[in-house]
C-alpha cells in the first residue's frame, strides 16, 4: 500500500487538547478524522483548519462510550481513509461521584468512555497498522491516574487501565513497528464548558511550580514528537507534561 496517505483518528477533537492533537497530525501531512459526541460545529471548525494545512479532514460524530457508536466510528474512519495509522484516544469524562453513592451506571459510563472505547478503537485500527508495518497509539491519562482524587475513583481506575493498555500494546505490537504511549497532562487551560472542571483546573494549577496552567499546544508538541520519526523509539511509556507538579 505504497500510495496510502497516513491518517489519524482523534476522539474528542472539537476543542482543547483534541483539537491541538488533530492539527499536529495535519501539520505532518496526515489526513484526519475528527470525532465529537455532540458539538458538530466545533468539529467542523477544526476540520476547516486541518484542510487549510493541505490535508483531507472528515468529521464522524458519535459517543465513543456507546459500543455501537464506537464500532461505527472505527468502521467509517477506516473506510474513509483506507486505514488509520495514528489513533489518539482523547475523549474522556471526569465526573465527581462519592464512591459509596455512585451507581453502577455512573461507574460503567466512565469506564466505557475512558477505557473501553480505547480498547475497541485499538482493536479495530491495529490490524491495518500491522499490515502496513507502522502505527502510533496515544492515550491520555492526566493527574487522575497518578494521584487519585476524592470522588473520582472511577476516573482514576479508567485512566490507570488506559496506562496499562499502552504498556501491554507496546510490548505486543512494538516488534511490528507500532508504538503505544500515554501522555499525562497537568492542568491545561482552554475552552472548558464545565464550570466544575474549570474550577478543578484552577485549583490544581496552584500546585504547579511554574505558576500557571499549560496550553493545549504544549501537549500537542508531544503528540508531534510521538508520531514523528524522532519518536519511533518511545514505546510503552507514560509521559508527564505538568509544569513540575508533584506526582
């Protein structure tokens, strides 16, 4: 498949880190598939930015926490591009629920969005990566996976699982030219529609020695490295980008 143009699928790519990651892929000449659960206009705007960089960009909406929608996203993304070479699992949910009060549905929703979607999409995209002898999988952890937070047991567990996933995939598929890594951002500024999330980021930023929040572009810089030839030997790793926040 020498005529195959590399393509990236980025979930949760309508704003913030997902948007910056998608544009990082486009900047390296990759076609991109953008995904969001509800805000089509935001994803369309990112697609326009990507096309301005000279690549093809498609928007496939769908809630990755829903198995049927997640499987449909994978099928359509692969059909549209001829094969996904870079899978970036960015979509996430981070609710606060007291452990003894959260329902089974509360627990399962977080696991489905934050972990099971990454598993399903990896299983769909990996066969093509194996056939082409090249691939990159990038997950996101965040400080929830490092610290554990009061009221976020489900989030911490899901992010730890995502970390374990890349360690396992890195070992199994590294010999086939495929790397898997996970980025753990500290507090990152941007367009946060959830007031609780914005307050959490502001509070967490007080523990950053650099005295500020990070930017989506600073996280996307690591994405650019991991998908480049320079990042080919980085595999199975958790990379913290948090301004020196205590871990």
